[in-house]
């Protein structure tokens, strides 16, 4: 089939069953509707075309006009694509947390991009919605698509997306899952599915920091909105297109869960989607645990992961935001023992030693830390920093006993404990005791961990 323009390719996105990122023992089926198969790489292509065409019909948008929108990127991309084909100018206002890839893509379509601060109240004149409204006021021939409150948004999902889902699943859908940014997808599609099959459950995953969860369950905001990293979902105000009466449940998902699942989806399923799609899946898995019978759960995966290469797929960014587990989380005490060697002698001091005895011990063996025993009992540890400076300043005499300098608490660990946990113990000043498989006792200190990390892994 040959299309007249790229706009005719919007919709009819595929549904794929997930096999490897969902619980192996789950009785449910998890289906992902991959909206990045739209030409603008997201579900927002659907509303972009509808908002423009409906405005043209009403005479609100005329040839040579300017389309203006407050967007997290995807609606902007859809509108930029439509504007390019139809010959309109476009201005998009985005919060500063939006990825550089999204900004660059909009500019590539010839759009003007205006960046505003994220951490301001919705009614602050600097907020991206207020800035978009002001630009619409002062720009002649402009049309503010107003995706958060324009009823054409949920309408297109009711008229097109809902029937598409119903036909593709042959009506065998039990749960529909979609996040709410503007609310159009979950509200419009959910309404259609409920009319076709009243027992279908509509679930909305919501990022921790959004107020929608509170509004649904408590009818008020009990936890003030907080910044979060997932883009395009959740709100600090209630859009008119979020129809809470259509939704059956909300599930909260935090940033770390979302970004971890984003990486898992591409590495285990070959599906490269954005963090909001991964958040929806995490929410769906949590919600599935409350279902009493095996169910077919369809998750709207809103966009492509290619718009998040500098964030979700950037290890440095993930580490900076504490979303990427340290490699030490996947390495155990047993690994450390194997690399160190089981027969490595324990260089130790005794409580009867004096300061010079310990300094000589550290020097002769090229070590900076030594466990201290009283007979067969480990009582603590001495570090070179505990000795050198006091000696140099005369506060400590070489002949003094070390008993009052010993520090640290003793803790038993297991061979299967991860090195991240071991590191946290060391940061608290503790010394670890562990027995290997042959029941031989080993003393582990932070020096052992540092040597292992420097020689065998990159953190």
C-alpha cells in the first residue's frame, strides 16, 4: 500500500507479548502496545493529527498559522510532523528536565523550542503551561492546541485507539494500563473499552511525586507534588482530560523502578521504550498481584527509548541519579575470597603490642590496616592514619600500648552477601568475619575490598 503522506501511517501499532521481564510464575499475560511504531515515535501522533484537523474544521487554525503547545516532547514531535506536512509554523514550550534529544528533534522539524524551569508551581508565570498561554496571546494567527484540556484529545482515543485495541485483542482484554500526562489516552481508550466490556479494569500507573494518585484515592492532595525524572506522565495539577470516573485504580511507581525496567526491556525483550512505558509495566506487574484470576493485561508503551539516550541509556547519568546499581551489588564475598586466595595469611596485631610494633608490622608487609586480636578473639582494627599523625605531632609515643587506639565493631557476614552491603558495613567502621566453605575463618577489612575493586572490577 502506498500512502499519500506520512500522516496516513499514524495508528495500527503492533501488540507484543512480554516473556522475559515479567514474573515467570505469573498466571497473567502481559501485552505491550508499541506506540513508537507511529511515524513520530509516540502515541502522541494520534492526538497531534486530531487536534490540528479538528481546529481546521472549526476555522481556529488557518493557512500560515502558528501551532503552539506546552509539551514534554512527544506531543510536540507529533505536532511538528503535522506542521511540516501541512505548512504551519510551530512553537513548543518544554520544562528543562526534558531530554536534549527531544529538543533537538523538534528543532530538526523547523520548530522553535522554548525551555522553562521544572520546579515552579503550575500557576507560576514561568511554568511551561503559562508561558505557552502567553505566547498564544501575543502571536498573531496562532492556535494553542491545549492538549491538557482540549476534549479532542480523549475523543480521538475513544474513536480510534479504543476500537483498534479491541479489534487487535479480539475483545480478550481484561486490564488496560496507561499512564496519564494529559489523560487523553487512558480516559478515551478506557471509556471505549468499558462500553464494549464493562468488566475491563482501567489502571493508571502514576510516578511518585505526582498528585493524581492522591486525587483519585483521597479526593485531595495529601502529599505535595515533588520533582521526578520520568517524563510525560503524572501531574502537579488535574488536567480536564484526566477522567477519574473512567479509571478503576492507580498504582504508584518510583523513578528507580522505572529506569531499571527501561534497561531490562531492551536487554531482555529487545523493546526499546522510554521510562514512562517501563513505569507503566512496573505498575501493571504490581497491579497483577491483586487480581484473583488469570488476566490479559495490555500496557500502552507510549514512546521510543531513542529519545532518552542521554538519560535512561547513559550509565553516568543513571549513576549520578542513583538509578544504576553498583557492580558491587552483583559481586559477593565469595568472589572476593576466591580472588584473594583462601590461604592468604592474616597479618594481625595483638592487644599487647605497642605503637612501634604495629608501625613496623604495617611497613614490613606493605599494608595500611591491621586487625587486632586478644588471644583468639578479634577485638578491632588499627589503621595507619590512627598512628602516623599522632606520632608525627608528638601526641603518641612509640612505646605506648595500642589498646586505647583500637577501633571498629565486629560483624559476621556470609559468603553470599554482596560487596555493596560489605562496603556499607566498612563505612560504619566495622570489621567482617566470614567462614568459607571449608569452615576456615577469614577476617575482611576495607583494604581487602579496595584491593579487590582496583584489581578485578570497574565501579
